């Protein structure tokens, strides 16, 4: 037995896909419930039919973001903020780092 972790949205998709596969829903109605286009609904349905509930689980879970900074950059920015801008909030620290040539988002510093 395999245990899968699903988010609330993925579980809702599973319920809709079960109803769609059992012909209790049309593709248009399922698309509206999911907030997706017809093509994406068909893509999800194909994944559900081929892989079962596991086909609806995000492949990105547990992986690092494509937009994430590297660990060396992160350490150097945190050192700069801790050394020079310890008393600054994230917005002011981001502005000061931008003046130094390091464009780091406010949410990254938060």
C-alpha cells in the first residue's frame, strides 16, 4: 500500500476526476469546477486514467524553486544584512542592498 499526500486542491481535483471518469460530469462542468480550461481538464483526466490518483499530485513538491537563490549568495546577503543593516527592516535593507548592487526582493529578506 502506498501512502500519498495530497493538498486540498489536489483532493478536490481527485473528486472531480472520479465524477468525470464515471460520466457523472461533463468536461465543461468539470472545467468550470476546477477553474481550468478544457485542454487542461483533458490533460488531468489522461493523467488520472494512466496513473490513478498519483497522476494529479504536483511533481514540483519537495523540490527547490527555479527562482531560488543559491546557498552561497544567501549566506553572503544574510551576512551583509546582519553586519551592516542589523537594525533595518526588510524594505530598507533591500533598498540599501540595491544601492550596493545587490537586487534582493523584500520578501526574500523577510
